[in-house]
């Protein structure tokens, strides 16, 4: 059987970020999915919103972006996150629990399928997920059913990309280990790397390659803020160091929310297209820099991530 694996599946939270001035759509998996859809990539988003006004607005937005089929939870409301931005554009999040995205499994009203019926498993090339939504046992069970569905159907697992995205109160080491055990490509910040070392999830003296070997990772991306990022690949002994994309004529940083999601989207796109790490990381750095020029995690549709 010849498979045309050209779609990307994002799993996790869809929320409204409550800024002091107004609410804005957010959630790392939603942001990644929208960035990909705007690049004309067939994209699926496995999440849930409530049967409320915020949920309806989110559904309408996603359908307009070419991402239909998001689930509606019968009981829980659409997720919200309070966001405060410091003078340097760095956000602080307060995540509200007991929302639709914390129980995506509960939004399936008939049976327990691994995916909505409109998603064909044999078309998926990359699965993107993060640690935040997987703090909920229902979501972990759903993800495991999804992964099992591939093997039970005689299909190879897609590339799994985990963007850790730890947040205060949402950083359980056991959940972190669960995520790492199910991924091939791991993306963490330098702060997350140190945090995990302090919690013994990763040994503080363990080098990047030892970490990859212990968890059977294909790739490791560590973001370092103003210092750029580094990429470690199991197929080469070299570590790729990428500086921050800087343009002296670019507008100043307004809000760094969502910059990492733009990078994640570029990595997922590159993995799907079998690009080199150099290519998808350079593009991801440019996308992230562009996102920082506007408030909120998602720029408006007319905002070009790659201006000429």
C-alpha cells in the first residue's frame, strides 16, 4: 500500500489568553496548527472547546483557517489563561483548570475512537504534542489509544514532536517522563532543561547526547532566548548552534508569547518535508521573530511570517 503522508496532527489545548486589554486565541497546539494551515499544510487539531460563546468563536475562527472538526465538550467550558506581560515583553500565565481541553477524551460523544472520523491515520506524517495537556490523565489515555491505533492498523508511527512547554503548577516529573518516552524529537527551553535537572527528571551532569541515548531521541532542540538555540541530531556528531535572527530595521519586541510555537510549527513542517535541520531552524527563527512584533500568540491572517 502506498501512503501519502502529508498531514500534521496537533494535540492539546485550545484556550483564550485573557490579556489586560482583550482576550486573544491561544494554546500552543492551536498556534502551531494555525501557522501550519496558513502555509497550506493539511492540518488537524485534536482538542476540545466548550459549548459557550468563546467556544463558538474559536470554532468559527478555526474553520475559517481551514482547520475544521474541533470537538465540543458537553460539560466543560472553553479554556482560559490569564496573561500578564512584563516591560520586556515576557508573559506570565495563570492557567485555569477544569476546561474542555483538560478532558479531550470526554468530548467524544459516541464510543472512544482515537480520532474524529474525518482524520485518516495513514495521511499523518508528524504528531505534535506538549506536556501541558498531558498533565490530564484522560488526555494521556487518549494519546496512548491514538499511538496504538497506528500499530494495530499495521501503520508505522508518525514522527512525534514534543514541545515541553512547562508552566508553574504544570510540571509534574512523571508526566514529563511520560512525554519524553513517547517522542522522537524533543524541544525544551534552557530553563526547562535546568528545571528538569533539579527535579531529577534529567541528570544535571548528563550531556545532550547522553540524554538522547537514554531516551532514544532522534533530535533535541534547546532554545536559549537571546543566545539562540542548539540542535543535537542522532545522525551526526555535530551540534548545530543557531543565533537569534536579528534585523536592525525590524520593529521592537512587543510580546514573546507564541514565539516558541512558531518555531515548533517550522520544525514540524521541516520534519514532514524531510528538510535539513539548518533549513527548518533558520525559518523557525524568522517566524518566531515576526510573532514577537505583535501582541498575542497569533498574528492576524494578513501578517506575513516571511515578508519579502
